[in-house]
C-alpha cells in the first residue's frame, strides 16, 4: 500500500486539518502500543465502549506518527500533525478498506457461520496455495475491525482472497460484505454461538446470508431451513449426506483416526479420505472439497491434498522455557500479516529485555522476495528484536538484513547445532510455516513438565476487563487484583497483559508477590494488601506501596521511613467499616490523624475499605451502612489532614451492584477471571482457565472388579476405565471423586470413579470412543469452576487457587 493523504481525504469525505496533504501512507494502525507505528502510518483513533483512541494521539506524536483519522482534534495538537476529521472513525476505516478492496479484481472467498470459519480458511489456503497467491485473514480477524485490517493487506501480486466474517448481532454483516465483496461464498456450520445477539435462529440466518448478496455462487450443506431465507437469485452449490437433491452427495465411513468419503458429483464417482473422524472436521473438510470441485481440480489432486489436512492451531501460546526463558509458540504459520500480529504479541508478553525471533521462510506475501525481506527487516528492527535465527533457503540469503542473525538452510541443520546456541534470560518467538516442523524446536526449548496444563485465554481476560470497565464512570480508576498467582491463573503473564491495557494499579497480598512482578519488569503501581512489618524494607526497595491497617504497622513504617529519610512515600490507609478483618476502626481515627499530621515522610495515596456482603443483596442494608460509614470516616481523615487521596471501596460484585459507591477507584478481582455470583452477569463473561490433561492408560474391568484405594467403586458390568495423570497434589479435591464429579472427553461426560489419588484419577469411558493420549477437560466451560464449587459446597476462589504450581500454565491468544 502506498497512498498519499490527498488520495485518502475524498475516500473518507474527511475534513483535512494539517500542513502536508501529500504525505505518503504505507501502513494502517489502530493500536497505539504497536512498535510498528512510524511516520508513514495512518492511525485510526477508534472509539469503543471502554476506550478512546484519541487519548493516545499525543503519545503517538512523540513516537513519530504524523497522520491521524479522528472524530475531533485533541486539544493543543492542532498544527502538530495531519488530521483527517470524520464523523465516525470506525466507519471511516471500513469505508477506506472497502474502497481499497474495489481496486482489485480477483476471486474472493467469503466465509461465515457459527463454527469452523478459521479452520476452513486455513485448510483452503493449504489446499489451494500451490496454485494461487493467496491473501487471507490473519488468525481469526473476522470482526468489524479485523475484516478491514485483513483486506488492507491485499497487494498487486495476490490472485485469490479468503476472508472470514463474524458477527454477534443484527446490522453488522452488511458492513463486512461491503468490505470483503466476496465472489464465492461459504456458509459453515450454524450453531449456538452469539445466539444472545439475535431474536431467533431465523434472524441470525438472515443476517449471515447478507454476506452473500452478490456472490456468483454460495457453497453450503444443503439445508431447507437456510434455503427458506435465501434469495432465490443466489446460485448455490450444495453437498449433503442425506439429501439426494444436493449437487454433491457424500457417503462417509468413519473410523477412530480417519474418515473415508464416497463422492458422487455429476458423472463423477470417486473416494477420498481425511485424517479426522470428528463431525466438525468432516463438515469443514467437505466445504473445502466443494471449493476444489468448483475450481475443477482433478480428483487425484483432491485425493492427495485432502489426505494431508492437519489440525489447525489458531492460538498464540506462551510457554515456560528452559534456562529462564519464555517461549511464544506460533509454529504453524508464516505469512507477513500474521508476523506483524505475533511481534505485537511478543511485545505485550515479553518478560525479558532480550528478544529472539526464530523465523522460517515466509510464503504468499504477494511481494517480490527482495521487497518482502526488506519489509520483514523493518518490522524486526522496529520491534527491537535482539537476535534472529533464520531458517530456510530463501530467508538465509537475506541474513545481512537482520540483527545478530544466525542462518540455517533447514530445521534439521538448526537442530544439529542446537546445543551450541545459548538460550537464556530471553523471550523467544518461534514462527514458522508448517512444513518446517518448528514444533520440534518448541519441544527442545520448552521446560519439561507433566502432561497436565492449565490453559489461560488472554483474549477472555481482556474481554472480562473491558466488560467491567464499561460499568465504570469515565474518571474512575481501576485496580486489578493479581494476588495468589492471579487467582491461580499465573502472575507475570496476567500482570503484563494488564500493563498493556494500562490499568491504574495492581493489588497483591504479600510483598514477595509484588517483588516477583517488579523483577519481571512490571512497572505499574503495586499495592501490597497484607504487608508484614518484616517486609517493609523490601517494599521500599522495590517501590511497592503498603496498605497500613493498624497503629502498630503505621508506627513501624514511619520509623523506618524516617531512618531512610523518605519523602512522600505512598501508603494506603485501610478502614474497618464492618468486615472486621483488618483496618482502623472509627475510634482509632484521632490517634491515626495525630500520627500522620505534618508527617512528610509518607503520603496517603489512598483510603480504602472492604465490603463484606456486596454479592448478597439480602444484606443490602448492611452494605449501605458500610458505604455510609466509609464516607464518614474517610471524609474525617481527609478534612483533618487536608488531603485529597484516591478512595476505593468496591470489589467485583460491588462494581456490579453498587454503582453509586465507585468513588475514585474500584478493585476488580474474581470477575477478571470469568466468575460472577450473578447468573445473568456470568453469561456475559468469558471462561479464562481450562484445566486439561490426557488419558494415560485404558483398561477393561469385569463386573465385580474395583477401582482405586479402598475399593470405593465396584463395577456391576464390564467397564472401560481411563486413568488421567492429575490428582489432589495438583489441586483436585478428593471430594470430587466417587462419581460426584466428572471430566469431559470428546464432548461427553466421563464420571470420576473411585477415590482421587495424589497424582491420578480414574474415569468411566465405557460410552466414549477414546484412546490413550486423548485430551481430557478437567474444568473450563464444562464443568465450570462455579459448578464444581457448588457441588463441593465451597467457592470458585478455592477451586482456582488450589491448582498446584507443578501444573504448567500455558497462555494463549486467539
């Protein structure tokens, strides 16, 4: 992309406020945090329910960005940059993308549906890429923002496009159709995802079908319900396993590891196979088959390529590596658009200053080789990568363009020399095209732990954060609790994400938690809620901020502050308004005020208290009395000391139930991690943690045989028992055994039989087709931690914080 501001102004119907309308634009950005923003970037200041991109314009100016699409020019910035003023910046981004798309004339496949969009897109890319230069949505960029950013990646060398379109409610698809302008449509499986955004299934189908209003053909599983809403002028190309009127008739024969298809199409009758047996993969593969048939591929090529389909990894994963390293695993794709995304993710999650990139040859960029690797070099330099390991015959030839570069012609050559290359105290992004088998590199780098992992969805954390931010007044600050290893979900990684989102404060329970975050590079203000006097020296050393809740603690800290000749060191005063756990009571205020009056060594940064029953509305009178007492006590301290500190009282349930008591800041805890006491609110939060394991062994026991210690389970018929390598030492309550609890295998419930052991538990899989190595869900969407807590007569906090540190945490972003 190379356009001048003068070209863009009429497209957006923008008012120009600036001095240089011939400035050249070669990239688009909506993220102020990206290190890829330059003087030739056009930044769209998007407004959302929880953010305003205009707030970052001044910061971007300091970084050298000079061109902005805004709905207003921020104060004091006129004359300092080029501003394209529009009514709505999101609509402007979409309009720009639609106009850009119109400049290209080649087949474009548009995919929508409830499930399978990304897998179909990636499989089509694999199946068709030997014959086409394909531009496709990076990852799952299918939203109102993601689609225009995807389309803006097109260049003159591309001759086929594949784009996803995802919607969550009505009046969204027309925008995406205008941007993608698909010539070929694919309607994937219609499921229950985003049902809450539509009145009924019919409304949802009609909205999705808007993507195909101008296609030359729509590929779909023949479905009378869908066809009832379909414009009869739209030509369809259908497949079915039970309707003989479909254009392509399919007979599927499934086995444990693969599926064979007998395909009947016009006068053709042939067989193919795919290496999958689950229903979702079968449907997705058949959609891809239909495209190949529509493109008139020879059946032998179809047969050869379909057999090579592979599991699609749609997530960027953060893993612990050996020798104090962090690994970002993106080892299944290598294209220019997704490289930009991966580098931004690296910056948001880096734990160490040193950053290494292991990168394979890049395919399907649409650019000539020299231009491509010049652009890659620019990306790497702008993201301040310290070392590059280039793998592949092509990229190795451009070794001189990359900093501190080691080059290898193949993965095999790199693995041969692996032991001679030092990896320590660094963050490593591993990004390679599938056939380079970079998963072997990740395996070597990764810290070796057992096969049970807790997967943490960083997208879900961001969603939940924004959900609660939407409940706050614009000027209310936000402290997020990351104590107890972020409620069991991981310390540094969650804190780094929160730092990326620019929350105001982090809260930890003890000083050592805060020190760990400081050592990991977190520089946000950190409040220590339960500081022991023996930790005060360390708190000062690491610039943490203690909560002071007693005269003894205050006296001790002031004495140390005087010894160290501190000036205005931040402290937080805790008031007891009825919780009766920690804090100064009303009768203590005169002594507290006297102690702090005219003291220059400390500064009261905030005054806080804690609600005892904000989640139980039957105690609303008690909560209101706490709020009233907090107002009285905090006002007294402020008036007597002539100060104006931050005041905060609300926890997660308080944010939802007592909006009037937000004061200057709120403290978000369990809600960030996807748990609410309110059933309706719970539906709006996303699950963050999924505890997974595998089947270690399967055996058949006869009637009368028992399982586990104490013979707590005795079979009354032949029973298939699977052993899972997770037990009470990993944090699974022993009470969850003996058929009270279950795990999920192949989307089916497998009851836990017998007593849970220290390192293992056993489940009944008689009715489930599975094998050793099959994935097991211990908790996540189902069973949820809230469901487990209810059955165990405890609270979700206990379930989450009980998961042992020996369980590896894997962080990922979709």
